[in-house]
C-alpha cells in the first residue's frame, strides 16, 4: 500500500493548483486522474479572471498563461462587458484562454514540482478513520492518506461517499455544446432571439479592439439552448439538429461532430466543504451555469485558500481546526457566485419583461459605483474574508506594491513565490518580536512609495506593518499599535503556549 500525506481526486484546474500549492509547502501529495493524459475533449471554461492571474503571479507562473492567451476586457455581467482597465492591479483585464491550455500549463508546473499523478485510474471507494483515509482505486491499488480532497467535479464520488448534501436548485435551462462540420456557414458570434440564445465560433480566433474575430476555416463550435431542460441522457447529433432547427430555423447541414455535450443552469453547493479527513474543492463543492465565467476561477481560488492551511495541519504546525476556516471563508464566496449566475441566467430570458429589466440593469452598470462594485466581484478582486478588524485591508487581497528593501527593489507578489506567510514591516525596524515564528514566516523590512488603493474601494490608509497569508490575503495590519499581532500569528501560523497581546 502506497502512502501519501494528501491524495487529490481529479487533475482539473482545481486539483492541479491544489497539488502545486501543497508541493510548494513540502507536503507529500499525489493526484488520481481518470484520463490517461491532460488532453481535454470538448469546450469548458474559456479564460482567467483578474484575481486568478494575480494568484498565478504570486507563484511566479503568470507569464506562462499570458504568453498563450489573449488579454481583453472580458469581465462582464449577463449581457454587458465591464471595463476594469482603471482598477489598481497589474492585471486589470481578463485572459481569453481555453481550459485545455490552462490545464496543460498547470500540469507542466505540477510536473516540475514532482507531484505524482495516478493516471488512467479512478477512485473506487474510500473509508476514513481517526488517523487517515484508506483509498481503493479502480485497478485495485490501495492508497493511504492523512487527508483526501475531492476535486472530481459536479458528480463527485468523493462528495457522495462522504455523505455531504448537495443543496440548491434544479435546472431551468439546458444547452447543447458541440464541435462539428457544417454544410452551410452559420452566422458567427452570439445571438439572442425570441426562440433562445445560440452561438457559433471556431477554435482559432483573435481579439481585435475588444471584438472576437474567428478564423475563416475549421470545424464550427456550436452552443444552442434546448426547448426543455429535463434531458437525462447524453446528447446526440439528432438532438443538436432539432435544437438548431428550433432556434435558428435550420440546422446548417451539421454533421460529423467531434464531440457533443450538454450544460444546464443547475445551481448546487455542498452543505459542508469538509467532513472529517475529507474535503471538497471546485465543482465538487459548487456547480452553476457557466455564464459569467466564474466556475474555474472560483475553484482555483478554493485551492489556493485550502492548500497552505492543509499543509500546516499535515505538518503539525497548526491544529486541525484551521481547516474549518476553509469552509467559513470559501462557502460564502461560492454562495454569492451561485446567486450572481442565477441572476445572469434570468437576464438572458427573451421575453419583453426581461428585456425591460435588462435595460435597467445596463443603465445601472453604466454608472461608476455599480460598475466598480460588480466588476470587482466578477473579477475576483472584491473578495473579503471576515477575519475581524476594522482596517479595510484585513481579509482582502494584498495590493502588489512596489517595495524598496535592503536587498533591493521588489514587489509584494514576488515575496509570495514560495507560498509562505510574509510579515512586511514598513516602519522602524526591530519593533516587533516574531522570534517564535521565525522558522515559519518570511520577514521583510522595506519602504513603499505611493498610495495604497483597493479595487472598488479606492484609497486606504497605509499601515506601517502588514501580515500576509500565503494565499495573498491580509491577516493583520499595524494601525498604530502592535495589538492583536500575536493573536493573529497564533490563529493562522501555529499556536503558542502563551500570548503577549
């Protein structure tokens, strides 16, 4: 029987990022994946949000994605684009990049970190006890882990076996996705009619002046809304033809599909993200309509929130109760994502009353404050975890400030490359005694020129010291006194027998 500290089920974006995070922390982690390689058939997510780009920047790999994707203002809500070019971030845009490429790049990163992947195998069953999880794979191989994480999608066997309820709402709409040949050239782009929403495109495209320009040759990618949402079988070419005729009046002579799939607006969320030594992340924890493009990005940020916490628990530097903060912080974020996606689906309806509502929403989002607030949410830049404290930075992402340190010029995100916590002291040196945690955190003394600004909030009072978690979120700031610092260190980076303040 092979043993690992953590076994992850699923090598999609969430599972790969979590594997990388745990490997950076020095944890023995392995991934189980049913596919023989990272190739991905079909169309999944189509890009990365601003905050996800920041997360990859924190780990020093964002250039790998930027080299292959297309930068554009792709943040949006329902039927309107939301420009974030004025947001205070180095990545004030989205990146158009298909999921198959995102996964390939992440798999390369994980390989560099020497994370083993059990390919062409699936989870068959598992049981957990007080010291770990016994895992059986589909080929009969047995594994043992201290913790098991389900990143195995909306139909998660990990979630079902753990007995975690998947609460929410059934589908109200259903759409067929496919890539196929067509005898007639369809009108490329997205179309809304009284019959529903449909779209056509090609694999290769360029974004020019904010508009998508598709290649002139190649198979056609199709998305078409079906008349009903109750189908329980895999879609067929006949289903695709019937849906096209209903929506467009013709099927454009569609034939020879390379793949066909279906998605709905079913919205569900795991009642708990942890049960004992079993945890959930990504689609295993939450599913919703793909409108708005938040699914993959939410899963990646689940992984970055969980990774360092699970690593500290596995290594014995933090109590198991630290894992409870994963659910406490990420469950409300996904609940909000479900709410925003359901709202966007409602705004896509084609009746006249919805048209009137959509016009009002467009007017509101044309105003500065609503635009900034919703855009910050959709881009992931507006997340704030409830960590207590009155300073607006606490619980929010740390800005990627330019710093001058005794070692030279740098920036905040560069300090987070190795996924360790950072104590950034911007005042007189020697004011804080962090000796008990000297082996756990990176202490940096430096100076910062210029204002501190947060997306949608604007300028904030610059603190003289800040404690940054490995996921890039602020755990504590010095607002005149060192009160609460040792308490924050105890909570997030391992407790001590006594506390000074």
